[in-house]
């Protein structure tokens, strides 16, 4: 009996040590590989926005940066190390594999806020149900932006994206957070040099709507999820494949912490 207790104790201790290894770091690498090395049921919340595969489009899309409707879009050259143009089936499989890993990492009361974009492809709505079907989608939040990333005289400016709330059974919002409703209006980010950053206020809304202590973003980009987590005194884990964005995120975190310390010291001396 005592041995069994010890085994259980060691098991939990090992899990804790393992996850602590990842806390408050941006881990460079492929998110599937890194997530597969993390212990199951160790994460409270995932907030993420994957590449949208925007350059694989039945329209002119981003294929021809000089002639197409997208010529002014910041994503015209893709990401630093990912060109965002996978064959659709391959892309869907990749994203489903990523969601499967996120679900494995989540605790029983955890949830994923998975940001994506709906679009018309071949005259039909591509609503991303091929990616999320079979996962426990609880709600779809509309993020209404104040503008879009392109303009074409044949189209109204696209001004919304979606956030799938994919939740395990025991997930609950923080008290009173449900009053935010399911249509959220936040300006898109314009000052961040990353080609597709979250606006910080959007992620602060998500973080503050939960009591999550460990928050993972497997497509961390410029580190927005990390900054929101730090602002609310939560732990973050970021994974990012492009070294350039890892450096960008680390610089941003360092600047935020320096500013925090400066403000704290100033208050102490008053
Ligand atoms: C939509 S952006 C995320 C931006 C982020 N939300 C922010 O606020 O800056 C998607 C990110 O996923 C990264 N990425 C692409 N493939 C990846 C992979 N296999 N593993 C980890 N990150 C990847 C890209 O480099 C890009 O920075």
C-alpha cells in the first residue's frame, strides 16, 4: 500500500517537474513535436491562431502579389518559415493533429480558444468544420474587427473572424465573464511587425474570462498570448517555429517585464 502511494506521489511529482520545465518560455520548434514532449493534462487553457492557409485559395488569393486583390496584405510573402499554401487536405490533417495534441495536454476543466477565418471557396462557405468536427466545440465567438487586411472593389471589406471555444466538460468561465456575449469588437493590431498578430486586448479578454493558471499558445508568433498571461499573473508556454518571431516575442516579454519593474520601483519610492 505504502509503495503504491509512493508510486502515485512520484508520478505526480514527475508530471509537475516536467511541465515546470516549459513554464514562461518561448520554445523554438515545431508545435506538434514540442507538444508531443509535454505531459498530458498539464495545461489549463490554449489560446491560439494557426496560419490560415490563406495562400491556398480558389480565388486569386495571395498567389500573385503584383496583380491580385491582396497586393497590400501583409501576409503576401507568408510567414518567415511557413508559406501558408499547403494542399487543403494536408492542412486540415495538420490542424486536426494539432487540436488532438492540445486536447491531450488539457486538464479535464480546460479549453481551447482557436481563432480562424471563414471564407468563400469555389462559391461555397469554407467554415472550417472539416478541422473542428469531432472536437467538443461549445461556442463560436465572432471577433468583429474595425477593418480588414485587403480591399477589392468587387468585395465588401472582410471585417470578422471566428474563435472556436472547444471545451472539455468541466470547463467554466470566470464569474460574470459570460456577460461579454459572443460578438466581440476589437481593433486589429497595426503596430506589431509580425504579419498576423492578435490584438492584445482580444487576448486579455480571453485570459481574464478564465481562471486558467497555465496558458499555452502553440503558434505564439510575436508573443501576444504571453504578454496577456503575464498581465493577469498567469503562466504561459509559447511554441514558435520561426527564430525571427521567437526573438520578437522574447524581446517583447523582456520590455514588458522591464516596464513593470520600473513602474513597481516608482510606486515603491513614492
Ligand atoms: C497567425 S500567426 C500567430 C500570431 C500570434 N497570435 C501573434 O499575436 O503574434 C501563426 C504563427 O505560427 C507559426 N508557425 C507556423 N508553423 C508552425 C509550426 N509548425 N509550429 C509552430 N509555429 C508555427 C508562424 O511562424 C506564425 O508566427
